[in-house]
């Protein structure tokens, strides 16, 4: 056979295989002197997912798109002119299916002559076989109209062969995957991969954020090298992470269909290059980006601080933080302050009565605008202002859901004073730790102010001489949760006195599991097994918990269980119950390992688990929803004499793989044995009589509170006590703060907003009766949550807002009663929740031209109060003690 013929056949075969691999779709092009007309339709809908029937807003638009080739480069690149003609739009107000499933007739939207003129201004694209290389138009054009054109241009963005690539269109620069079959091309866009100019913000903790589930699919039909039709369907489901039922679904459907037959079009324009051709076009088009430009809606009904100040003397600020009306007012102040100038914020703070200033300071901190922080900097004088107001400012900063570097700078500058009250200094250092940790979670550890904050804590820790000072710096490191501070924490955990070791191990417990390295575990083994020196039982138990809660080695679990045989009864009982409790905890990392070990009869036998102390460890679910599991845990450690040594009440939230310690209140007491003449264990030093409390809320450790220290202090407080509980925290927090821009492929824009305010009033009380030999503790938490979730659709013809508002009030009481007048000691635990009223309001607002409408729906209800049964033994003891009280 002729070699030339063989070579020719081989080339023909390769070409055929290549065509088959590419789905037999040829290169795309448009012919010169031909006008292509496409009919374009757009259908965008938003509706609440929580209403029984779909209810929301709908926009429909239809137009002709004229396209023709202006110029073609020999290499194949084409300059195309695209023009919108005869656009019509309509909307469906208050869209809702009636009982017979019929819908009302859509209402046509009247477009102004100015809008029609801008819509018909042509745009130009550099296009090469399906790829849009550049986009040119009028940069002074209305943003919404320009974005609508971007949405149409994006439909001409395709490739005629299979594969994965990155494309840019109205959604941004996104990863897309093509599959090809005959004349059909399918494009799947990964909307989660899209990169676009940064806009918006969200809370650091994902539990208080927004869940977003997007999808996009486009179907192209190509015949004879010509794009015949496009169908693009896009969907977004957005909802608060805490409550997916309050979600909103957004759907967008675009269709482009070639109108047959084609018509004669303008002649090509001569020119050496694309730029030459564009230079000769009047008005001269400018290069534009393909990604949609962000649009900011002007709010005509939003509250104004200046207007509020004019009627300030008639306005009243709600005072009860546990009422939902106060939480709503807190959010309204944040909205006012975000658009206010410094002088107006400063005027508000100065004119406010003293009793309302804490509320306004909390709102100004939550706002975090440049103006509000500047006003706070000028208003707050740390040498003059009441300590309560300064503490309010510092805690508001510590609880910020997304703090800025400027907020940390303000706190550091205010703390950089020579003379500060001890309480203010302690609270300030703890707040610095929280701010540093949250900024690092936002990947802002490299900021100079963050480095200054870390150095402030570490330098203070190195120079601290008094034990209470060291403890505060260690608690601040616990709030920061930085891996680079682990060496300092380990040093103080192993070598410090009891209070320092306890604070250091507590800080280590808060570190994420990946940071609990083998070095940390070796140090915890030395503390638990007392390899170098003796440690207090509370410190040893904390070390054991670190080992058990962070992917423990089987040998660590076995050695801890074996060690219980040599421990005092109460400590061993507590630790064994801790291990057993982890087996029932679905979220525990070591559940499987412990289950395997407990299957060994040499470990799981009567010899180990027959301890009869009164210490206990308990945890269990309080409530389980589709999105959230809330749990309650209670640890009670007693001394051998039957006195409460330490109690930890823990309320945690689990959602979407995240854990949040919503509240943890710890009571500690020591030296009680000396009050009734009990003997200490051999070799144990007599501790000072003391009782105190520490608390962590929303993963922020607060400054510890000492009820009394020493017998003299105890007697003084018993005699002078007002009988009222101690306030742990009272104030307003901004838990949820989310702003997200979703550019639709159609060029329209949706903005998602979530704001959640929490009013909190938590108090605690400890009552020791020496004469009746009783100890009572109580924690009361009263709170209100106001959550505002909304989606705003912006288009050249229609603005629509869907809003879901949820409010709830709750009150939880946790009481313990301990009677040690006889042996065994009787203890009763009571956890009860009062009835919970709630309300939801759903709103749909639309504005088209001069017409606007608002519709509302709502529901309300009350969840009955309940008392939680903790465990059977506790119920029996409570019945016994409560019956004795009634008699």
C-alpha cells in the first residue's frame, strides 16, 4: 500500500475519533451580514419555604435580542454587537396559590422612557467559538440595566467539547463542567466555587450563620455550527443555620431561542484590530468586567439616628433585657448607628440618661462602624466612667460576632493606662483574648494590632507576680485559643500552684482537637498520674478529660481506668461516670475506642465500677430539631466528707458539625470540712475556706467571681447580705450578623441579610447555712431572641423583599440543694424551663415603578413549661427533701 495513502487514512481516523470524542459538535460562529434574532425570556421567583403554600414574589421578562457580527479576525475571533429590543416585564404581586390552585393574572410593569433607552443601548463582545473574551459597553449606564445585559451575554458563553474549566460571567469566575451529546451541550456550574470581589460579612461561628445551597444547569442546542437555543435553570435555598424552616428559595430560569429565519444584517466594519473597530463606534464603548456589579439599595424607610435625636426626649429605651421588645429595639439601634456620623453617635451617648447608656454602648460596639468606634473612643474615659459601663463596653467587644482590628485597637488603647480598677483590667485582658482569637479565626492573625494583643497577654503573663494576675492572663489565652501559646500553658499547668494549674488546664481544654499534640498529652499524663509532684484532684480530672476527649490512645483509657482503683472514692466515682457517660454521647470522639475497651471483662467488671460515692457526671439532650441539638451536662465532684467541691453546669449546641458552648457555669467551694470539724485526708493541706463561680457564655470566658474567701469574709457577707442573687451577665448581644450578595446568572442581584439579637439576664446564687448544714446554689437564665432574616431582589423593573421574623422568650432555672447534716449526704438537682412564647411573621414587599405592596402572615404559640428528669436516683432524693421542707 502507498505510504502516503496509509498516512492519509491514519489522519482521517484520528480526526474522526477526535470529532466523536467531542460529541460531533463543530466550532461555533456567526456569519457576516446576517442579523440573528433570539427570543429571550426570564422568570425569577422568590418564596418562603416555611409557609404551607409557596408564597412570595415573581418577575417575568421577555425581549428580542438582536445580534450581528461587526468584525472578524483571521484567527477566528469575532466582534459581536448585542442589542435588547422591545422588552416587556410583569410581576405577580403577593403570589400565592389559592385553594383551587389558580393564580392571579400577572401585572405588566410600565418602563420609563429613560429605562427603555438605556436597555436598547447595544453592547459588544469579543467572542471566539463560544468563549466571551471581552465585554464592552457604557460604564455610566445604570448598574441594574448593565447587569441585566451581562446576564444575557453570559448565555453565549459555552464550549463545544467536554471538560472542566473556569469561566467568567455574571456569577463571577466559576468552575464549570461540560458534557456533550450530538447537538446538545450540558453545562453544570459550581456556584460555590465562584470567586468575585469580596462583599458582605458573616458571623465567625457557623451556627449563627446562613446555610446556602445553590445549583445551576444550562442546556445548549447547537446545529450547523450555530447556537440554536439555551435553557438555564438556577436555584438557591438560603436559611438561618439555626432554623432551616425559615428559609427562602430563589429560582431563576433563562431561555434563549433563535427566531427563524435569519435576516440580512449590517455590513462588517473595516479595521486592523478589535480596538480600531471599537474606536470608530459612537458612543465609544469602554471595557467592562463580566461579573455583575454590586448594587446598594437606598432604604427610604430605615430608621435614622438624626431623626431619632430630634425626638430624643420623647423616646424611651427598653430596660428589661430578657424581653423580646428590647432585643428588637437593640437591632433597630444597630441599623441606625451603621448609617450615622460620629458627631450624631457622640451626641446620642452624651444626651442619654445614665441608666440607658449601657444599652447604647452595647449597640455602638455591635455596629462596628468607623463612626461608632470613633465616638466610643472619645466618649469612654476609663479614669472617670462608672465601672459598670466600662465592663459593659469590654464584654460587648468580647462577644462581638465578627470583630474588626479597629475594635481590638480601641480596647488596647483604653487598657494602656497606668491606673485602672482591678475589675476593669481583668475584664479588659479577658476581652483582648477573645478578640484576638476571633480575629485569627477570620485569618487576620497577621494584623499588627493582633500581634500587639498577643504580646500584651504573653508579656503580662511573664511579668505577673501575684497568683490572681497569672490566672487572668491564662484565662485570656483560653479565650484566644492560639496554638503558639501552648508552651506557656503547659509550663504553668505543670509547675504552677493549684489555681494556676487549674486555669492553664482549663485553657488547654478549649483548644481544638488538632492542637492537642503528643507533647500536650504527655504533659497531661504527668499531671494525672502525678509523675513529678502532687496535684489537686480537680486538676488531675481536667488532665484526664483532655486525654479522653481528644482521640485518646487505648492505653490512655486503660491506664486512667486502672488508676481509679487507687483513688479516693469520690474522685474515682466521678471519673468512672465520666467514662460511662461518653459511651452515651453521640458526639464524643472516643466513643468507639471506649466501647471496645469496655467490652473487655478485665476492665468492665465489678471491681472497677462498684464505687459508691455521691459524685456524678451526667449529660443528655434537652431538645432536638432538624438543625440543632441542645444538650445539658452536669458534673458534681464532692469531697470525701460529702461537701460539694465543684459543680459544672453545661449547655451546649450542636449544629452542622459545629459545637458551641452556649453557657457553662462552674461553682467551686473548698475548706468546708473545717466548718464542721471534719478531718482531712492524710497528707492533704488544709485549704482556705472559699467559694466562687466562673462562667463561659458563647465560648467567651468571663471574669471569675468570688463569693467569699476566708471565714471572716464569709461571716461578713452572711450578716451584710441583701439576700439577692449575684448578676453573672446582663445585656444585649448581637449573635447573628450576616450580609451576603448573590449575583444570579441572569444579572439580577439577591442580597441575604440575617441579624439576630439576644437579650440575656443570668444570675447565680450560693447560700451556705452553717446552722442547718445546707448548701443551695441556683442559676437563673432569662433571655429573649429576635431573629430577622430577609432576601432582597433587585432588578431594573422590580424590587422585592421577603422577610421572616422570629421571636422567642425563655427562662431556665437550675437549682441544687445539698443537706450534709447526716450521712449519707442528700443532694437534689432541679432543672426546669418556664413556658416559652414564640411568634413568627412572614412578609412579602414589592415595588414596581410607582406601585408598591406589602403582605404579611404570621403564627404564634406557646411551648408549655417543663421540668427535666435528670436521673432516677436524683428524683427520689428530691422527693424526699422537698417533702421534708413542706412538713
